[in-house]
């Protein structure tokens, strides 16, 4: 947190006023997204039903058991779509609310935070729709027999889908959340590795809370969540704030490289490749062996006669 002087400290009532303003902007953005989505509510619900329709037996359809059920379901579909449409602005408002408590160099991450958090949230929902829904629906409908026929209502189906879509959108924010905590020094990759066994337990508890009461959907959420946790460990290791020991080690390493580079500049290597040494008078003397002088045939014969 940034250190503010007594004059710069914001009163608690102003924090509440700021929170109120951010919430109003977020709700207004969701309302605009809701109104836009309502004109396409039938098409949106048909898209949402597609994974179940593919898995249902031939000529099977969804039903509604009360007169206003279809109308209210279309309203809920429009609201769900409006939330996803407004998610970038909502996430920006969240960042804008907490940014006064951050350092100046930390505030520059506002645009990457909004972009990546929106992509992760929508990407998590798409993962649930394209990957989890087809496998999950096939598993649940496999219990149908000649005497037990599936007749899902649109109310129950929408509630099931909305809960899973939001759940997968939220859990896919885990790497980004860990990145934020690691950058401000709250968590480290060593801490995450050390507490892995407790994290696995918490992951299964959270999956049981966020999913319907069955083991299949719990496992389908716990699996990606475990993978995201391991990704978060590496994210904290690569982008997290360095400890004092690591910073000192990195400084020593940089200093050693700087000295080596300076030595190379002051003592450049001999391009000829000959080793040289300095004599006592300061003159440079080559240590390479000198080539022997070649003798003529007459001189060679004279040397043999002398010997």
C-alpha cells in the first residue's frame, strides 16, 4: 500500500461514496448489456441449449411447467449475457476502486489487468460451455432407460448452466489473482508449493460448493482448477516480487558480468593468437617458438663431416 500523509488520507465516508459510485457505474453497464441482449434472448437461449439438445435422445425437447417460466427464463438469459458483456467495465471499476492504495508503478497495470481478466473470465465460461457441458450432459443422460425418460425444464437447465458458467469464469481468474498477490509480495512460489496439499483440499471443497451436488461436475471443475494452481505457481515464480536474498544474488550476478565485460574492454584478446609476456624492461616478448633456420645441402654435409 502507498504511504499517505495525514493530510492525504481519505476519510472512510469518502471510501463509501467512491464504492457507491463504482457500483452504480457497474450496474448501469450491466443494465445496458441486459437491454441489448434482450432483443436476442431467444437466439441466446437456443445457443445455450445446444449442448443439451445434442446429448438428448432424438425428438426430445425441454419443457416449462408454469406459464411465466419461459418469459422469466428469457429475462435471466438476457441478464447473464449482459453481465458478460459488461465484465470489462465492471473489472475496470474494481481496479479503479483499489488503485488509490497502490504504488504509482503498480497503477500502470490497469490496462493489462482489465484485458487479461476479461479474457480469462470469458475464456473460463467458454471452457465450461464447449468442454465440460458436452461430457457432463452425456454422463447424466446415460442413466436414462426405456422406463426413465429425461424431461428437463428450461428453468432448471438455465440455473444449472448459469451456475457452472460463472463458476468456471471465476476460477480461471486464479493465475491473474496470484500474479497480483505475488507482485505486491503477499505470496511467493515457494509458499504455494509448500501449501500445495492444503490447496488441493480447498480446491475440492470449493468445487463441491460451486457445482451441483454430484461427483462428476465436481471432478470436472477440480481438474482444471488443479491445473490452474500449478500454472499460478510458475506465474508467481517468473513474475513475482523477488525476495531480499534473490535480489542480492541477482545484483552480485549482474556485478560479476559487468566486471567481466569491463575486463574484456580493458584487456582485449590478441587477434594473432600468439601468447605474449612482458620482460623486465617492459618490452613484449613472444612466447611462440621461433622457426628453425633451414640449412643448405652443402652446410648439412659439412656439419656431418665435423661430427
